[in-house]
C-alpha cells in the first residue's frame, strides 16, 4: 500500500505575486482602530497637560487652577528647595509600589515594550505615568511632557490592542499610533510625530504600520483645535537672510549642538552610575535629584518646569545674554541630575531649551539674528540627541509654522547627527536599554533574502535516489556511511521529483521490518514534499525551512517538476558572507576590471 509523508501542515501561506509591499486588507482594520486610539491619545494629552497645570498651581501658588503658569514668578525660598524634593519622593513611592516603568522619560520604555515585550503594556502604566509626570513637572522638575505622553499614548494603544485578537506587530502599530497621537496633540506636529515613529519606534517601513500611525496623528491633529486651540505652538515668522556662507554657519551650529548633545549624554549616564553606588534604595533617588533641582531653582527659577515660556522668549527675542548663560548652565545641570535619578519626565522640551539657548548665544555673533539661530540650535539638538534628524527638522518647522527655515535646519541637524553617531555608539534613548542587556540597531536596509532568488544560491549537481530503489538498499545506503545527508530527493527516470527520503524514515523502516519487497516509489509521495522553485525569493525558502523543520529543500522546475537543484541552510548562511564582503570591498571598479584584463592576457600569453 502506498504511504505518504505528511509534512505540509503549518507551512506559511504562499506569498502570492511579489510586489513592492506586503500590505493586505488587514491594514484597513488597523486604520479603523487607529481612529479610536488617536482620539484617546489626544484626550490623554489634554488630561496630562491639565494635570501638570493643576499640580503647578497647587504647589507653587496655592490655588486650584488648570491654567498654564510660568515658574519665573515663583518666590525663591526654602519651599523652592523642598517642593521638587517632595515631588521626587512621591514619584519614588509610586515607582516602587506601583510600576518601575514610570521611571525615566518614557521613550526607552516604549521601545523596550515594542521590541522585547510583544508590545504589551500594563493598564496601570497608562494611569501612573501621567500622574507621576504631572507630580514631577508640576513640582518643578525641568522636564517636558512629550516623553510621558509618548509612554501614555503608547500604553493606551497597547491596552486597546490587547482587547482584540491581534498579532504582536499589529499591537506595535497601535501602540505607536497612540504615541504619535499624543505627541501631535501636545505640540501640533503631526508630520514630525509620524517621522519620529518611523525613525525611532516602528523599526520597519511598511504600509501596515505607517498608515495606521498616520491615521492616529491626523485624527489627533483634528481634535487639537478643540482641545488646545489652532495655530503653531511657537509662531516664528522671520525669514532667513543669510550671506553666501550662511549654510556653513548652520553646519557649525549643528556641530556645536552635536558636541553639546554628546556631553549631555555622557554626563547623564555617568551621574546615573554615581546614583547606582549610593547606599540607599533607588526609591530615594528622585528625592535627592529633586533637592538639586530646588537649589538650581534658587539660582534661576525659569530653569524649573517645562519651560515653554523660555522657548517662546528665545524665538521672540525676549532674552538677554547673562540670562541665557545662567539658564543654559542651570538647566543643563538640574536636568541631567534629575533625569539620572530616575524620576519621571520627558527630554524633548529640555533639549529644545538647551539647544536653543546655545544657538541664541551663537546668534549674537552670526548674521540672521539670535532668534533665528536659536531655532536652528533647537532642531539640531533634538535631531542629534535623539538620532532622529528628519524629525528634528520637521518638528521645528511645524512648531513655528515657518517652512522658509528648511534648508538651514536640514544642514544643522544633519551635522549634529553626524557628530553624535561618530562620537557615541548609543543615543540617550538606547543607552538605557543597552545597559539592561539588549542590543538595538536603528539602521534600516533591504533584506538580501528578499532580493535574491533560489537560483542564485542553489546547488545544481544534486545527489538523488532512484524511485525504484528497494527499501532494504535505501536502509543500507543511509546506515553504511555516517556522512550521509539527512535527506535526499527521490526522482523518476525522467528526473521528475517523486518525494523526499530522510534518515528518520529509513530508521523507522528498519525497525518495522516489513518493507522487504517494497521500493521507494511505494512509500514516498510528491504531494507531501516541500519544494522550492528557481524563481522563489529566498525569504520564502527560509520560511518554508523554518515551518517544515527541514534543512534541505529540492528545487524543481515549475512546469515539468524536474529536480534542477537543491538548497540547504548553509547556502542561505553564505548570503551573510556575501553581504559582509560587499560592505568591505572598496576596490575601484575600473582599476579592478583593468587588472582582471591584464591577468587574463598574461595567462593567455598575449602582449600587454
């Protein structure tokens, strides 16, 4: 009786005709979900800003109000030192007895959830993160609201996704859509929010993730006029009137911002290491960091809090040199120390202030005005520190509504990015994750498995077994030599594949002992064999190998089903060596071709 080897169960679905993208109708479901997540993210941003304003008014001015106020009017004194420390104590307690995920500025935690945690975030994070950030910023912490809202919006998207039957990749898409929606609502920068998602959070470039994230950002932007009002957050109408060397000056400002970014990053983690050596539980660290924040507030109260009023002054020209120098020094010190202590708060607004202040002071000696260079410094500092240069450029443009700044912003941000990637292996966002033992690469490249075909790597001289081989002879063939392959194609006289025989099959036949008169044709079936075709992309072949747990696949012609080759795991691994060789080969093409021609003539005895 003819038997079949059923090994096709669980194989991946055929990819169908190859195309530019792999999107299917499932993306429409995610877009519909992103409408909900984007609306919830915008609402969460509104709640967060109101909480920050409420805590700020209660702590510093003693009345209940959700109106935004500046801490420049706060009265210096003992309370200015105690308030940030008490806020840090509250955050330490919330982190220890609530969730450690609220510590830090939120973006590394979001990245970690995406890459390691299956894009699953706990509901309590969505509650505790905005509460802790409101306490931290409201009590004087020198942070922004963007990191917390990215974490909070991401938690909302993740929790919503967990209510449905979605894959980890689909949960990630909704998590990032919520994060982008929150950032859009606060700053009014939907394009920058989408770019931040692409450059920092998605770790892929696919319509499946891009379109829902765009949807989340767009719906949040639609809600923003009702929640926060219309127009750019920091209007800036000046047009750059630079000399011929103006772009070189922009590059110089970018280089300074890159060096400033590298210094801040190194100081941040050096001080964090000092906190690790303290003989007290980490729960107390935010309180100690808060004491430093309060002391800094005695020197310059404007260094406390979010500092949106400072950004507005830098762009409007309402700043003087001595005040800018004092603000830069104090803000840098208290921000680095407070963030190193593990308190809750974002990095984006402080980066804008630090980069903007440095750019403003450089603008005192550069053409174009100090406010112009302040904006250039802001974008460069953000793009260099977060390793997201396109986000930095578009963020500055959307934040001010000034598209005329595009070219100098691009030059400065590109220069800052170049400096930071050459000086530092990790960014301020990924260093924390690396210290937890997780390596993250942020470089995108086309998968070589999707570029190459089976015919490019397959072996054309294939060892096969004839279909009329007796079972006893097959058993002898496999057991007589330990160097045999684990499987061989079985072919008919015309070379057509009739099945595959494995060592496990042969050992089973020897145990059963009832196949003395049978041949391979009686026990194999071509309908159960997993095969590849010469024009299959190698990504599909790798998927077949993984799903079927096979190390070798016969390659057959689509029309005749004749065996034309064989591909093994080791053939796929060689692709890595080819890619590495291409990365390292720096020989000049024309010189190399000339050398090959010369060698050929010498070999043939021809004159040179």
